[in-house]
C-alpha cells in the first residue's frame, strides 16, 4: 500500500518473550492482523521484539526471518552482560522469582535509541514488561497499550498464581504502564470495566476495539469432500467443531460430556477438535473414558490458513466456555471466524459473546457449563438444517458489517490521531 501524507510510522513492540510471532496462536494472530491492517491502510509498521539478549526488528511479517538488530547502549556492553550472567545464575541456584528486570532494562535501552524514528509506539501488554513504557516517557513518544486480558487474574484462573515479590512487581509494572499510556485499547467491555474499577484507569483513556476477522478468507469456495478425506472425517457424518487452544478454561471437557448425549440423538455425528494445548492429555483421557474414540477427531495444531477449509465442513461450531470471572473476559477470535464462515454457533452466554450473539438470531446461547443445554442446542441444530442456514447467514452478515479487520483498524487509527493531537497541543 503506497504511503500518503497521512501515513504514520508505527513501532509495534512486544517485550513478552512468551509470544512467538511466527506461530498461529491467538495472540500472534491478533498482532499479525493488526500490523497487516495498518500496513493495508497505508502506514509503515515495524515490529520490535525481545529475542534472548537482543531486541530485533521486523519490517515485513511476510519474511519474519529477515530481521535487524536494534542498537543497545549500556545493556550491550561487556560489563553489563557479565553482571547479568552472574546474577541470572545466582537467581537459578537460589530459585529466586523472575522479575524481568534485565529484559525490561534491555528493551528500554533499545527502544530509547529506536523510538525517535517513529510517531507512535504501540505495545501488546505482557507480564512484567515496562521497558517500552519507560522509553516512551523518556523520548516523549505517544504510547498506546493493548490489554488483551488481566494477566494477573489469568494466571490465577489457570492455577498458576503469582506470589510474593513477583506478584507485587507484576502489579506495580501493570500500574506503571497503565499510567504512562496515552491510550489503552482493550478487546471487550468487561475488560474495560476491570481496568477502571480494579486498576483505576481513567475511563476516557480506554477504547474498546474487539478482535476482528478477515472475512474474505472465510468466504472462499472449498471442496468439502477433499477436506473430509484429508482429515479422515466420514463423508456422511454431521460435524460438530471446536477451534482453539486446549486450555482448561475453554470448556472442552463439558463439550465432550455433551457430545455423548449428541451421539445418542444423532448417532453418526462426529466431533472435530481443531487445535492443541496444555489440556490435550486430559482431553485424550476423557475421550477414552467416555468411549468416544471413534467419534472424535483431534487435528492437532493447524496452520491458521487451513482453518477456513476445516470450518467449511462443520455443521455446528461451538464455544463451550465455563463460567469465568467477568474481569477475565477477552475477545475470542474463533467467534468472529465462525461468524465469517457463516456457521451455526452454539456458545456460552457470557462475556463479550453475549454482546455479539443474540439467541435464535445469529447463534444459540446456553448457560456456561450447562451440559444439558449445550447438548440440546447442538442436537436441535443438527436435526434442523433450516435453522443452521438461517443462523449462519445472519452471523456472516454481521461479521461483514461490523467485525472486519478493516473496521477495527479504522477505530485504531482514530485512537492514534487523537493522542497525536494531544501531543501536538
């Protein structure tokens, strides 16, 4: 996309070493779509990320292997590196908590040298990540922060809570980045309320921009017979599908319980679970315990570009989340991809899902964790193709009208312009 007089130079930064930008997990997909959307809108975007003891830049995500290394000051000097190595060894030996101090210092050092080239710094929030925020403050660079979820609460929900010094440091780091941000983008209304009430962020600083979807990718013609053969899905089987990470809070266990009842009513039905994750061993054990080995297909991790073809063979798609703390609610990518694919959705009535879907209009909503309601909704849709068609059509129309990445990027551009105007006054 050619540059124009309105084009911006954007540094999209990510100190969090836990996100592999080349992967096809939710966070990486969100970041790649955001950067691609900004580039399509005519802006020039460079991704800065921490890799080991270097901060690398990527100017073209289509060629992520083509990187450049950001210059460092003191954190690249031999005395600093020797001191860091010694302290990290001591930290490992004494099992001291990870506080990301060296990572933040190095990221600050690199960003302080790099940011004067850019008009905007946009960071995807990470636990204990303060380097970019401090560098923006030092260089007077407008700073936008995307908050996908309350990271401390998320750790508690997955039974990996932070304790002691680490919890204190993580909370102070979050408060610092929220205070230094010129604008905060969050993906759902519950996330906004959490920022206001738990973290005391000024409401006028927050903009809600839900995740979006590249609608055109989910509207391409697909030879479903070929796809069924490729993934060993019976040619005649009605297909129920889940797409996403195998996380304990995704409700796959409840979906499997419900599917036992679905098979009683629709004996030929097949469940296809697309994805992978830490809960996979539990999922496999449950499939065996329920006697569903011949009824469930586990695809494993699938490249994101193959998700549309898999969705094309689905009759019913699911988001079976259990009841989650309201503050945790994020913006599930799968929801918008299901909608763009024109599929009949059965989803838990909670969080942002309940703001997007209307029961019996563009999907079916069930009480979170209610196996009976989940099974009944799936059975009804498998037995009533006219309802599947109606709900899927309505969902796709809404995805096109409201949830395209182009629409979300337009909202993000408005945030950029607003804070640039504030810095100019």
